[in-house]
């Protein structure tokens, strides 16, 4: 397995492409937008520069990694020789189903189709293809080149052989793969998202302020960043989307998104990506300044 196609050049897609390319794989990075591809490559180059500066890799390693990546704006062109496709498009079920139908038509019959979805059913995605036994979840964590975990999600029809292949492949990337079954939110987000949602409820109910909530969790629970800061980092729109998937899947009110989260997303306050969420990122991407609406 040497040719890997990655669908989507955004934060997760370019991180996945970077990780495979740095491990010696030939990567076809695919996005409908040429501009997105340019931004994705620029991000990869910048992240590699950081690694060179920290003496984790050499300049030659950086050059080789970038040389392993080829960009495409056409899915059929980009996937025609792929042994594995990893889809990392927006967390939207209709978009993912459309992409997987196209992948099924365009890829060789032996190509494994993986999705980086953080909550959407692998079984449902596999069902729109003629190869559900070859559809699997590879949920990488952000930032992909640094985070060790890959959540490997088996759909209802995913074969033992495909699961074994992807588990072993993940290890060659220097990751720690963990196999889970296909239920809404899987493991990572089934546990994480209710915690983030509860932190937003705590703010919404006036129990404490943004900094106070994050400080309690950082200093009291040894979390590297507070839950509100983490929600901003993930993207409040992504958090809302995952919670909606879980609420729809389980019909349990404990997964219902907090009204404050819904309102913030509707207002375009999405966190780091929009410049404001629970914190103000207009001057720095670090969570150093609480957003104006939450100041006491």
C-alpha cells in the first residue's frame, strides 16, 4: 500500500496528507478548490518548517515529504491508482454520501475507502457503495502530525481483513490505533462532546465565567486546555454538528446542544476559524482574551 488519496485539503485533510507523506507514502491530495490546495500545501510546509527548527526532521526530510504530495481538483483523476482513500471533507452527511458514491465508481475494486468522520455512521456511508466490507472509519485527532491516536471504526459490514490492514497501516504512521464499533460519536466524541456541551451549559446558566470554567478543568483535572478553549479550537459548528448526530442517533436529551452553542453558530461565532468564539482571536490564535460578550 503505497498510494494514498486524501479528499479535502482543510485542517484535517492536510494534516493526514502530511502524516502519510512524511512516512514515505505517495499522497494524492484532492480538493475541488485550487485555492484550498494551495493553502493546504502552505500549511504542511509551515508545519514541516517548525519540525526542522526543532530538529525533529532535516531539510532533506522536508523536501522529500513535500515531494511525496501531488494535488488534484478531480476525484476520478486523483484516486485512479489509490490503494486507500481517506475522506476528510466537511462533517456533512449528504456531502460524505455523495463523495463515497463517486469514490465507489472511480476507485479500483481493491481500494479501501476510509472516512475521517468524527461522528457519522460508517455503516450508513458504506451502504451507498458496492463495497461496504471495504469501508472503514479512520478518525485522526487534531493536529494530525502530532496526536498519536487514530480511532478505527468498524461499520456493520467492515471485514476483519480490512480492519486488520488499517490497524497495521496506522502503526506504520507512528500512531496508536484503537478499534471501536459504529455508534454515534464512537468513543472519543461520545465522551468529549457532552463534556464540552456541559461546560457551555455551565456558562449559559451563569455558574462561572469563561476563564473560570477553563481554569477549573485545567488545574483541577489536568486537562491541557479548558473545554471552552477546546471547543473554539475544534470549531463550534463542528461541535454542534456532532452533538446533533448523537442526539438524532440516541434520542437522548443529554446530547441536546446547549441553546448558547446553537446561537453562537447561527451568529457565525465559530471559534478560532472565525476569529471569535468564547475567546477573541483577532490579535492572537491563543486563547488569551475572553470574547467581549462574555466579559463580566
